[in-house]
C-alpha cells in the first residue's frame, strides 16, 4: 500500500493524544489499521501550555501507531478545539452590477470574502467560514444560488474564530515532532462526522462531545452546521471535585469516577462503601458511593446546563429550529453511568450515546468503537475526504493570496480550497519562517 493511500488523524486532547491510521478497503469503507495513544501532559483545556511535554506525547502516540500498523506517519490532519474557540452568526450581502446575468461562483466568493472585513478581537483570526443559506433579491432559504438571476445576493454564515497564538503552538508541536500538516479541522465537526447519520443532521441534532478539558457542541439542522461552541469544562473537573471532596489523590479520584461513578445519586444506597488505600502507612479511607454520586451529579448538572443554554440560545424552542433527533453524547466523559438519563431529565430531549462506528468497516478493532475515539476517527475521515477532493481537483485555480476562495454550499465535498487549507498553508509559512 502506498503512503498517500493512508489517512492519519491526530487528536491532541487534554487527557490523551491519539494518532490513528486508516485506509479505504475494497468496499470503500474506512478500516483503522493503526492506533497510538499517550497521556497528554502539556495541554490544559485544549490549549498547549508546555511545548516540550506535548511534543514528547505526540511522538509517543505516533510511534505506537506506526508500530501497530507497520507504516510510517509523514503527514496528519490535526484537530483544534480549546477554550479560545468561539463562533458567531453573521449576515452579509453584495449588490451585483448586472442582474440580467446568472449568479456565478465568483459572486458567491465575493460575499464570502466580505466576511474577512469583520473586525476581530486582538490576536484572533477567522479560522472557519461556513455558508448556511442564501437570499436572492429577498427570496430566502436558498441552498445553492449559482445559476439563478438576481441583483442582491445575501448569505448567512457560521463563523468560527480562534486565538492565532494557540493554533500556532499546536502547529509548532506537530512540526517539531517531525510530522507535516495535511489539514486542520475543528474537533466538534470531526466528532460529528464520525458519530452522526445524515438523517440526524437533516432532522436537527445536537452533538455533545465531553472530553477531558472541554465539552464541544455542534448543532445541525437541515443538513447544515448551525452552531458550534466549546465549553471550558470536561471530565477532568469532575475528577478534581472528587479529589477535593474525598481528600484523595487524583489517580484514585479518576479510578473512582470510572469504576463506581454515577451521574444519578438515587442509584446508590447509603451502605455501599468503597475503601481507598491510605498513603504511606496511613489508614484506608472509606467513601460511600452515595456521596461520590452527589459530587459527580452536581458538576455534571452544571456542564449539561451550560450546554443546554447554548442549545436554547440557538433557538431550539422555536418550532422551525426544533432539533427532532435530540442529543447525541460522545467523547470519553459520555461513558459515565446514567448520564443519558440525566441529560434527558434536564433537557427533555431524546438522547443516545454515539459511537464512531457509523462509517467504519465492520472488522475494525473493538476498541475503536469506544466514544473516546470519536474525534480521532472523524479526523481520519477528514483526511480521506481531503484526499478525494485533491484527486478531483486536477487544475487548482490561481488566486490572489489575500483573497482565499471559500467553500460553496454547506462546506462539504467542494473542489475549492477551504479556509482550513488556506489556514494550513499560512501556518506552514509561519513555521518555515520561524525556523
């Protein structure tokens, strides 16, 4: 197998770094052939705070993935998230000089390029622009305006903004690990690709990816991404509360959460007790599972209420924006016992647990179908889609460097360069100049 037929995703998370290698089998399904996982030591809430430790963790995960697959990793699609990511809705328009001619790709690109005139906060940059619906001369709900007649072309955009320094730090870590970029993807979008079906995206669904340091939200309706958000709380904050509440060390707190933790305190009886070994000859500690659940419950309710507020802000309570498919939970934190029931109780929305086996070949490792690997699988799928689009694009268009050509439509499967590809090129140039 040639190296360019391998698709590699690198998920740089707060608790773990995952390198995943896949290829397309004879049935055009994605088969994962290599998996490497290492503890993430230099990342806090999705943001790199120790370059050296992050490089070591990336190298460790990459080395393990190469060992299990027997192939060398040279370029990866990296996921970005973190508390510095925010999104906003924006509308813009152009007035066409000749309304007797049909709307062309150039007109759509002109509207998209208007978005770059938005003034961001210092140190921020637009990293993703997703066109949603278009309006032509006041006629709304148009998904594809090319070929129509009209003088005024309007569009609604979902704009994702991030701290340039945080993204450059991730880029520096990847480059210093001896790997090249194939692309950059927003992690909530990668997770959504891995666990959601086309029908769910069409009906309206909220994907909640509970990671170690952050909780990512992606809302889809009518097959289009409507809202994304990164909430700076995740599974680690629950572990921290157990550690403080029970006066034990972090390792023990994490083990307690995973083995005995429940998001629903009513499930445990008062007499159910776990004994924790004491430190250095000290007496063992006895912790009631009822108390443990109360600590977990309080923090989980806070996380869910934060997410539900975002869903309500999107407009879920309006009939037109209702999310019929409800909520899909994924990520490592989604495996907490009785979390599904608690989410349904707080939000009143149908909820299911999402595993990343929706688009994978049937004979993959059992481990891959764990929600913990949703983002990594999504990044591998993204690498595959980039490869397909690169293949289709026989003659790339020449563009002025300051005017990136944006995706048309819903941002999927287009032959034009996406903002992420442009952003990747910018990062590559920055890193070459920094060396």
